[in-house]
């Protein structure tokens, strides 16, 4: 299910941040998620809260920065915005995704 996907991501984020915080309390975690990464921000936020319980990240604010999807046409070289990983250029050419699939912890604030 979709929630299992977000749950495994949230678990990995909490573990990575707790390790990096080395015992300090985590106040905020900033995550960059591309619009094409197939991650539901609300679901991830919920899973993060659940996973953070009993860890250094308990009560931490999860800030999600969404990055727009962008692709370059292999045929005409044009750049266009993408809201889903599927699409074709107006010229009919195939698109190569260059942005929007990111999923990474940008930074975190500790107490």
C-alpha cells in the first residue's frame, strides 16, 4: 500500500537523523521531495510523527520542500515542467526527467 512506502521512508529519515544528532534533541527536519518522487507529503508527515515517538526526533517538526518536476526533450532540446513522470513534448519527442525525483534530508535543527 501507499502508506507502507511512506512508512519505510519515515523510518529511514528518523533513524538517519537520530544517528546524526548523536543524542541531541531534534527540533526540525527539512526534507526535499520532488513532485515526481511518488511520495505523499501528508502521509509522510503522519508516518514521521509515529516513527519519531520515543526517539530524538519525537515532537520534531517535519518541513517538506517540494521541488517541481522538469524534463528536457531528447528531440528538440526544450525544457518543460512536469507534474507526473509521464509526458511527451509538444514536438512528440521523448522526455528525460532532470528534476523532481529527489527525496533527501536537506538539513535538521537540534536543541
